[in-house]
C-alpha cells in the first residue's frame, strides 16, 4: 500500500510541476489619473512608444463606480465590483454614527477599518500561497485584511515626497526588493498625472508639457533599471491608471455647482457627504421620502437614486456602507453640502464610468506578453485574474474573467493549459484513491 501512495503522490507532483514553478515576477504600477487618451497627445514621448511597440496596450481601461482613487485601485487589486469589496469611497466614514466626515484620503489609507472587509487583494493571494508580495504606496496594500498582510508594505502619508527624485527612489527600492529579497509581486503607486489634472484640468498645457513628460521619464527610468538589474527576461510589468479626468468649468457660478442644503433641511438629515461627483445622503428614516423628493424636484444636473434603484451596471447598491440616497452629478458638475464659494479643482473624476473622460490606461510588457498589440477596452475587474495567472496563483472569488485578457499572452494562460486542466481533473480522483489506500 505504501508503494501505491508513493506512486499517487509522484503523479500529483509531476502534474503540479508541469504548471508550477515557472512564473515570472510581476510589477503592477499605477499612475493615478492617467487618462486613456493622454499619451496620444505626445506621440514623441519615447517611453510610451516603447510600451506600445514592445507590449500590449488597451484602447482604454474602464474603471468601476465611483471613479475615485481608492475604490478603483481596490477593484484592480481584487477583481471585485465596489459593492463587493466595500471600499465605496476615497474617505472613510460611518453613516450610522456621524453626520460629519473627519477623514481625508491620507488618514483613510491608514484606517484599517475601511479596508478590512473580507476581500482578497492580489498581494494577499500571493503571500497566502507562498510568494513574497509587496505594496509600495498602493492604496490599501498596507492594510491587514482578515489577519493577513502583504509580505512588506510602505504606507503613503501626506508628507511623502512626491518629486521626480522621490519617484526614482521608489523604483530603486522596488528593484532591490525583486533583486535582493526575491519578491514575486509588488504593487507600486505614483500620484501623477492626477494631481496636475485636478489643479489645471485635463485640457491644460501642464498635462502635455509637464505631467506627461514626468511620467514618460519615470517609465524610462524603470526600463533602464529593469535592464541594469538583470530582470528583463524575468519580470512582467502591468501599468494601469485608476480613472480618467474631466474639465470643471469654474466660470459658470451657480450653474455647475449643486448645494444640497439649497433644497433640503439639514435637520432632516443624519449623515451627508456630498463632494465633487458623488453625494451620499442618509436622512432620518421618517424624512427619507421627503428628502428624496426635494432633491429630485431640484431639477439640477444630477441623478437622484434611492439606494435600491441605483443602476445594476454600477454594482454599487449592495453594500451596507452605501447610503439610502445617492446623488450622481452629471459630467463636469459638482455637488457640495454648502457651496464653499470657490472650486478646489479645475478637473475632477468620480463620475459615471461609462463616460469616456473617466477611462483609464492599460499597458503590459515583459516575457509573458505579446508585442505591438492593441486590445479593445475592458473593465478593470479582469486584471486580478490576469495577475493570478501570471503568478500561477489560485484566485480568490472575483467578478472578472481570465478570458478577457488571455489573448494578450504569448502562450496559453496557465489555467487554460492542458497540464493545469489535467491536474485539476486528476487530483480529486487521486485524493479519492488515497482515502482507500
């Protein structure tokens, strides 16, 4: 009987060896707010040209709703719709406790409560299956989720240096993690061109003349460091952005701004968080229909939804953090509680992901990817499955599909390979035999 067990175990090991242990390292990079059409404004930028000619480029990357930084990054990392992973806003809040939002983007990054919702991002999938994974300023990668963490992470704070030399230092650190510490996966985050898009608007000269050249030089620096560190044949790189950007016309005083308190009484509302494209409103229960009707009757450039009526395509309603009333501003308009007198931003995001201005970017290159290939636009929920395939990981439950991006790979995807399929079919049968052995 011992010989039977040995034989069966040998078969399992043989099957596993045909599909395991061959993965390349993987680097996921996010350039916040790199709109899908930005790079086409500067065809002379060499690093972007390299990405097109030596890898895969998507026509666009469609983000989830809301098209904000933290929700979108979490969808990329998990393959889940926002209602499933629960990071429903950039800023943490608790609609059952307070009518005042006290957090901000940076404090939320450090608030584990906001992220620990039971979902599984790629760095935890990797570390849970024996790989070394890291997060470098990538939103959410510093969190402990269900008692599990990345192998290593660095948290971005409001004082984090964000100049070009600091960006290069991030790349140097990441290269050392791969080279010296033998990491398998790292998620890396950069703040531009989002910051410039907010400050100047997406159509400003500062985007084409300053922000894009900065991103271009950073990609060029990355390419050089990959070569210097001997990783060219061993590292796949996926470059994404979380969302796009649209112009906010600050000259139309009163027409582009929606102030909720112009239409409802503050005393009727327990919690409200209207800012930019998204408004979250929680009236006292006995005032719900009244507040809804008042907002709907305002006849402003926004959509007013009861939570249960939010369009299913947005995948936003089925989460306890979402308020009873949700406001969606039309493209280019903004929602405030009280109009502050001036706009903070010339450009903004958070709008309906079907709007072309909200689309992000997707590039991929490395030993596993085809070259000079442009693929149709796709939803960002599918990237997690691709990353799991590249790292030979068993994915957690998610809303994506490997089939969407399998055609970007040079060979067959691991989970579509005959060896993997045979292993899946064989191992349960072997396990049944072992029960009787």
